[in-house]
């Protein structure tokens, strides 16, 4: 019985290793180097069509993971060859990579940090030339002017598709309301303000910045337990 249990544990361990073996996360520069040898159609942009049209990696095929398009595109790919995936910050592409592994793809490469990391590294993008020109949104100069002379400010960088951003938002909004006007909250959609996100080298969301008298006092990447975050916000600003 004991030998059988040990054998079962070893088998499960080997299976887990096998599942992870074909998947890897690469930095923007590493991702760029690898896709130079990618087969046509094997680079997937799993964002929405609007995001894709604002700028995408040359050679990437639109395969929106939030729609049926993802399944339609991936069904036509060669599972024996490497497939490369990316999104805005790495969340959706991580999910896509897991699905691709389950579908039987032997090698799946995910862009860690997504387009935020790619733009932060000043790597090139191409645009959908058939679509209208898209503004990069607020500039860094515009942003600096907006927070100038403000006493206490929290800037919340987010995106409509970002799950953690949606979890953080009500906690943040409630805390700011409790401060009875002492703290101002500014929300910035990184999809609509990609120029600003690039200038600030934002590679992951949710991302918060805390300003006192127009100067950056601290920042928060991601989120933790609500009470812990609120206690930290009070220490930074109050």
C-alpha cells in the first residue's frame, strides 16, 4: 500500500512537471529575440480588436481571448511549433497560455508584463493602417500639470478588463470617501493613455501612485488584504 502511494505521488509530480515544461515567460527583450524565428500566424495578440488596432507587435494575429475568435484562430495553428502570446499586462495571455497547453501545444511562450513591458522597453509597434489614428491619451506633461499644487492625491492606473483593478476599486473609493475631501482620487485607464503608461514605465496593473503636494510619495503595485492596504495608505498620506 505504501509503495503504491509513493508511486502515485511520483506519477503526479512528473505529470505536473510535464504540464509546466512546455510553457515559459519571457521579458520583452527576450520575447522580441524569440519571435524573429516564429512561424507565420504563431504570434497571438489576445487583447480586444480596439486594443489591437491601437498598436501591436509586427506579425501578431488578433485572437481575442474574451471572444470565440481565440478558439477559431488557435484551431488553425500548428501545435508542434512554438506559439507566442501577449496582452496588455500579462494576465489574459497567462490564461491563454494555460488554455493552449491544455489544447496540446508543445511550446507556449508568454510575454511577461505584456504590452506595458514592451512599450516600457521602447520596442517597436505596428498599427492597423486601415483604422483611424489613435491618440496616446494624456502626456506626462499633462499629468504633471493635473496634479500640480494638489495636497493629497491617489492615482489609480487601471483597465476595464482588469479583474484585480475591479476588486481594488470599491475598497479604494470607499477609503477616499472616508477621508471627507482630504484625499483626491484620480483614475487613469492605461488603454486610453498608453503614452503616459509608457512614460511612467508601468508594467503591471493595478498600480497606484501617492502624491503629497504634487510630489510622488510612494506607490503600490498589485493589491493585498484590504485592511492592510488601507492602513498603509493612511501611513503614506495622513
